[in-house]
C-alpha cells in the first residue's frame, strides 16, 4: 500500500499532463517566472552569504553571545542561534539549509540539527510584510501583525519541541579556525557552489508544484491550495479576520512544496521533528492569530 498510493498519484499526474498540456505549460512558465523574478534574486545571494559566514566561523562566535537566551529558552547551545536567525530573516528554506550546512561541518550534533528543523525553518519578513500583508490583505499593518504572530509561534514551537524530545546528545566540539575551509577563496568557492545547487533544487520544486496545482480543481479554498503550495494559497485569501487567521496558519505550515524543498537541502537528516514542528507551529499560529484578528478588524 505504501508503494501503491505514490504510484497511483504519479500515474494521475502523468495522465493530467497528457490531458491538459496547455494548462500545465502555462503553470510551468509561471513557476519559472517566479523563480527568475523572486526565488533566485532573494535566496541565491542569501544562501551564498550565510554559507560563507558559517565557513568563516560565525557559529563559533555566536556560541558565547547567544548562550544566555538559547539555553534557557530551548536548552540548546548558542551555536544553534544561527539557523534560527537565518530562517527568520531569509525565509523558507534558509533555516533548513543553514542547519544542514552546520551539521555537515560538524558544528551541530544530529539531535540539535533535527530539532532545529522543527522550528528554525520559517517564512521570511519580505513575504509576510510585502506579499501577504500589503499585497493580498491590503495593509502593511496587517503584515506586521502577521510577522509578530509567525515569530512568536516559531519560538513557542521551539520551546515545546526541545522540552518534549527526550534524551541528550553530547554536542560536538566547535571547529577551530584551522579546520574551516582554510582560506577565503576556498570558502567563497564552496559557498557559491552550495548556494547554486540549493537554489536550483528549490526552483525545480517550485515549478513542479505549480504544475501540480494546475491540475487541481480551480474552486479549491485558499487553505487547501496553501496546504500544497504557499504562494498560491496566500494569493487566494480575502482581507478580513478569516483571511488573516488562515494566512497565519498557512505561513507556519509552509505547504508541501516547502517541505520538499526542505528535504532537498537536508539530505542525511531525519525530518520527523520537522513535520511535528510545522504542525505545532501552524496550530499555535492560528491560536495567536484569532485574538489579533479581532484587534485588527
């Protein structure tokens, strides 16, 4: 049964490609345009910059600086602040990309990395403030409230996850300066190559899910569309209390497209806490958004 259902889904998708080629082609063009205009300009330079910072030892510098709040809040080392900051500032899937990069460099333990995937991979301020707030819901003020709800829900989710997951794993020793990439030119080369690979993979999933959405019924509600693909679901929202609460839940969940993007940049890590964290964060976001919506509207 585990293999039958995916096989049937692929057969249905293939049949849809043959039955509605024009709709799928238009959706693919939309996906490629979105990648060209938004995904690549926003994510590629951010991935390259964060990758360079990790190779030059920023995580080691954050270890002492962020220990006073990372320890009491999440029971994690200060090093874990870097993926959290990357996710809150860079948007999906920057937090997951940074987490996996630090884990591969030996600066995070497996337990730390897998816990971080549950709450450090978040929607970026530009999308919440600009696209959903000012664009879809028609008010920059609504976008600010949405961002506050999103950040608060991510922090609450992190505190819950890090207290529910039993066991402790001895953290790795942070690399010394000599065990980094070795020189600035090598660090730049590795960072740019890694950023390019991750960005192309994300663009592939964005385009694929645009094609999938083109085969779904056109009268799906916004929350159902957002379950699969965040941008499409958010674009279908209407201003008002219901739209605000739905936007909060969708932004926290991210959509199956974002989850596939996360899998693409976190090879070798389990996503068990990622799925749990996204579900918890979506629920917490809705609970926080309900009273906020009454104040806004």
